[in-house]
C-alpha cells in the first residue's frame, strides 16, 4: 500500500491524521504524500481512546 493509499484509507475511516502536528485533509493530501515518499524518517503511531479504539494516526519525523 502506498503512502497515498494508506493516508486516504485512514481518512475514509474517519481517523484524524497528522504529520508533524499538521492535520491532513483532502486539500493537502498530495503534498503530504510527497513529503512521506521523499523522506523515510517518519514513524507512525496509532492513538487510541479509552475504549482501545484507534481514533487518530500521527506521523512524527524521527530526529537524531
């Protein structure tokens, strides 16, 4: 699954998706997809609510 497909999938499921704190939506999806393609130093984290359901996906750049 490509980054674009993965991001689109999360958005279609109603999950909040953030990359470096910026919320992703249909308007900036293409731009963020390019960032993730060109820079492979991002870590994905699934955020759960109190019931253990995933409600958000955060991508954070790993810094040395």
